[in-house]
């Protein structure tokens, strides 16, 4: 790996030197909406993840408003501190976008018109059957001393100032435009300037049906396996994903460390692991059902269509998703799924026998290979004697019969209870279809074998 | 309003003075996950919105990792610049949480044990049937010179250092704990110290079925009505919300400006406005159906259950939501909704007659007052001659008949097309039930009346 380049000689370095072997970077996002509570800044996390890929360690991220002085101060401070600075935002054509003028002021240079950017702006509007207005054409104005890159998705160009090995990139704030310029223009420069000789390999592992801390007890943090490894735990309502990174300068050593770590994770996560790769459980199931030429029907009460919506969000779902019922009333459960009214009267709509009958009825009526049914009390009200909020029955019917599992989620938050019901239902389906023990998973405490 | 307090005399003010009449603040969020791309920082936007409420203008937001030097530098810089600093994160009990030690180092003070915090930690674990470990008890260690506030949701205390009128608040990073301490402890202090004499009034207005720029053409930016007014446009796939703020030192004048602006917005937004308040369209419909004692059924093809899921997410939906069908196959449309197979064969599943028959069948089978049906081609594949991706038919059936509308969404992004279909369907239902013209809305270009 190259040593980090020296700071810009135009600025006296007053901040700390970057520590460690990796070059340090700052991310600066610009926009009033980012500091007045109107918008959450999602660009920073995306940019940081991409920079990590090239061995750049982000040591500070900051947001400032659409204000020339604030932008200039932030950029000057960053250039005095780190070898790589990425600015995003404030490049639009309207009067409230101030980034270019702030940079021109900071460096004491004029804005100059770039013919290649102007041509691209004219072409951008021409393909949309419109003429570029003077304000649009002014997108071709770039501070002197900056290289400009044409924006494939919009009109604001990317800009780069190089000085003594230090790089200052400026990108639009619109996420699609920012990402296109980052991938197509910034990243090749980073690969050449920062990551030459550095090997970074990453892998995702997706688990479900096990809590983050139980998973950690099994998998550990891997630092003891090799110092070049790191493992991030990313919990979500659908399960915990693991993000493994191996880095070093010797390709064979990095690959060997990665392979050893992957084998350890695969063994330790066991049947809670559903994918080596970054895919959702719905995507995994869609692939499984398509590959095995299986079909599915769903019958939902408390989840109200969330399971069907999640599964049909995957393109091509019509090949295997047959139909879904949202049976919110007792009559719907009887009419549409054939659940006997007496069964509901005797056990209540939230009960083991009703969940079983819903799954059986859905599978039979849809003539599908598999079916999944959920009935529960999502809250915040609706509890009855012996039926607390959070009580949920999930049933899965297949060629070999029906399995019903009972869950009692803590807490009365409706949104959370519905998400949990969806998660345990999808996990039960996965276990049944792939022949795993259906009584495990579902965020029970794992049994030690 | 009070003048902004002077900067902390412990630091030589090197940054810019806060400009304008409002005191300026910085938000500092702490955590490796915020600068390595693992997590999007949502605390900053929430905190900024709350600070605005007390007349504090956030001029910079920044994130640093779990590193004592980085935290100390950021806090020192903030204290040298602005009268209010809020730090969030790095207060957990484990070794990677460094904020308290960073503050102790910065101010050259020891950590001292606070009996009231220790008692609260012991009680926190006692109510959960557990004993606090030594590591948990160390949550009671707070840098000397800081006031400590008990955390009602966790074990990390809030901390406040006052110096020469300058305030430095330190809060946990867990959103629920941060918000509880902000609301219950920080905000009363801000009200007394910063907002005394300042009157701030806000109102939400929610619109649907009209694009942001068309809405802007009607409503404008209100700055010409009164300088004390501001209006933020917040577009989402379901519609554009307007967030109106009036501020000043004279209560009657603020209220008068607010009322005049509210009247203007209500008139200008017209029938695209569905709520004066911040509620979703599903919440509006839930309230309407409950109030009017109406019932609903849904029949979904391309949206795959999203409409039912959105509507049943509102608590109490079982009072008015009868049932939903996800009819992904042709057989499902015929079996469950009684759509004649010949109709599908003649016109295709994505057609005006099939949408109409789906809505009619759903209403009849559910014996509901209203029904809503959607059939479309969500993409990214599946187009046929005369049936491009994005083509969507939405039908709404009620006591006076059925209305079907045809939409052609641009773009082949499945997720987006499904969201758009849900949005126009809910808007059509709103218009039908409330007696508005069903041929308007749905993001058509508004007709000038």
C-alpha cells in the first residue's frame, strides 16, 4: 500500500495526522435540509462504505448548510487534516446551491465554463425534447483548477482538485447522480491512488431465527483468527447479517484468511445461515421456490398482507406465488379458507387449531405445494383472557402435513409485532421446505448440540 | 429572545460567531458504525428538528468514531464556535464506548461516581429480575463538573456541562434513550435558556395526488406573506407534506401569521389536501372509515398485498377492514373474485374490464361498502404488446358504482411502480368516499379552474 499523500501545501496542517496504515478521509455533505431536521443524510453511510473498499478510513463525517462560509470552512479544515476529502451536495442549478461559489472563494479562483460539460447538458435536455435554459447551461461553470466529469444521470458535473497528492472530490447530492459519479469516476481514481497493492475481500452471510448475541456466542469476532479479519454484525427484524472483511497486501494470504473465516462462520452459524451473500429471506425463498418449481399460498390475519407483499416484491413472483388471503374477519376465515365457524367459536381466531385450519384451507384452495398462515394479536389493544398482546400462531402446510408454532412477542408495539410475525413465518417456511427442524429457529435460544 | 450566550472561556474562540438572531448549535454523533458505512445516522435529523423548535439553528453536524482523540477534538472545536453543543453516542458499558473518558481527558477532570445514577442502574436491573454487574454499575461514573440525569429507558445517564452560559449536553446514542432524555431533560433547559420569549408555532398539511412542483406553483413559499413564516415541502411516494413554521416574539402576531398562512395553504392546496396534521393517507382513511362506519375489501395483483398491509398497519383496522385478496394468478382472480375467465382471455389480466370485475367481485364477496382493486405490470419484465411496464389499472367500487382509472408509470423499477400503484389507489378511494372528482388526483397535472 502507498503511504498516505501529504496534506495540501496550500494549507498549514493543523489537525492530527492520519493514524494507522490506511489513508484517512473526510466526508462533507452540504444542504440546509441535512442540518434542520428535514432529511436524514443517507449519502454519508453509502460513501463511507465505498471508501472502505479502497482502504480509506473515514475519520470524520460532517454536514453543513447551503452557506458559502460554512462550506468553505469545512473544506479548508478537511484539507488541513486528511489526504482525501469528498464533498456531496449544493451543486444544483438554483440560487440556494452554493458549493461551487464557496470553492471558488476558498481557492481565490474564478468559475470557468467547460465545453464538454456544456455539451453534455445540451444533450441531456435534447434527449428529453427540451432546450437547456441559461441556468441549466451554467452547470458547465466549474472553479478553475478543478477537473470536471460529466454526470451521466443529471447536469451537475463531478469536480476534482489534485494538490500535492491530496484529492478533493465534489459530487452532486442527489443520491442517484452521486452514486453514478462515485462508481464510474471517483472509484477508479481511488483504486489507482490509494488502494494500489491493497487487497480487500468481503463476504456477506445472512442468518435468521437467531438473536444477535446468541449468534455472537457461536461465531465470535474473528480477530483472534487473523488480525487482517473483521466481522460486522448487522441485526434487522428479519435476521442478523454478517459482513466479513479480509485485507492485506498478499493476495494468497488474504484469500486463505477469508476462506478459513468463511468456513468457521458457516459451521458456527449452522442452520440459522440461509445465504452466503447479501440477500433478503424473501429473495432466498423466491429463488428456492423457482428452482424447485414449488408454489405457495398465504393466509394472513394480523400481518394483514405484509408476508404476501414482501414475497411478491421479488421480481418473477408470479411463477411461484399463487395467491394470498388477508382474512381479517372471522367470516373471511370461514368463507375464503374453509375454517369451520365452530372452531373459531370454540378456540378463538387466535389459536393453534385456527392457524392450522387456515394453512390447510389456503393450501387446498390454492392447490399449492406449500402454504403459510399467521393469526395473532398485534396490539396495541385487543387482548382477551389467556390471549395477551403479542400472542401469535404461525402455521406452515406442505406435502407431509402441517406444523404450527406458538410465539409470544414481548411489547405491545403493533408495527414491531407484525414485523416479528412476518420474520418467524418466513423462517418456518424455510425450515419446512429445506427439511430442517421446524421447532428450531424463530429466535428461540439455540440448543447446544 | 435572549442574545446567544458567550462561548466557553476555557476555549479561545477561533471559529466564526453565530450569525443572525438565533443561537447556533452543533450536533456531534459518536460511533464507528456512523463513519464506516454500517449505519445511517438518524439521530442527527431528529435532534436538529427538536433544536429548531427552541430557536436553535444547527450550523454543523458531525460524526466521529469511538476514539477518544477524535471525540475530544470535535467537542473542543464545537465549544470554541457555538453556544450549544449536543453529543450523542459512545456512552455504553462496553470497552468500545469512549465518550466519557474523552470528556474527562479534554477537561482534565476525573470520573466520579454519582449515587443517584448508581441507584437507578440497580433499580433498572432489579425490575428485570437481575443484579447489576460491576460494568453496569460503572455507568454511574461521570466526569467531574458535569450534571448527570437519570436515563428512564436505559443505564447511560445524560450529562450537562455549563460554562459561562454555554451548554454541552451528552446523550446516549440508542435512539429511544436519546429521545427520552432529550424530551424530558434537555428540552426544558433549552426552553428556559434559549427560547425564553421566542414563540414558535408549527402546523402540518398533508397532500396527495399532486406533484411537489405543481403544489409549489399553487402554494408558493409564503416568505412574501410574512418574513416570520417558513414552509418546507416534504415529498414522499404517498404525497407531499407541508411543514409550516411561524416564529416571533409577539404571540398574537405569530398566531395571526400562522392562521393567514394556514388559510392560504388550505385554499391553494384545495382537494389535494387530505389532512391538517401529520398523518399518513392510510391513517386518514382508517379514521374516515371508522367514523362513517364503512367497510372495505381489497383485491390486489401487482401490489401483492401492500395496500392491505398499509391499511391494516393502523390500529383498530379490524373494525372496518373486512378482507383482502392477493390474486396473483388468473385462476385466483376467477376463483376468489369471480372474474370471468373469458374476460381475462379477451382483455388480459392487466386491463380495464378485469380491474372493474376484480373490484366488483371483491365488494360483493366481502359484502363491504367499498372495494379497491389493482392490476398492473410492475416490472422489471413482463411487458406484452400494448401492455408496457408501468401500465396499471385501479378500480374503486362503492354504493354508486365503479370507477376505473388507467395509469402508465414511467420507469421499470418494480419497487417504485408498486409504491406508485398503492398511492394512486389510496387517493382514488379517498376521492370516491368523500365525493370528490375521481378523475382528478393521481398525480395528473392539475387543471386550472
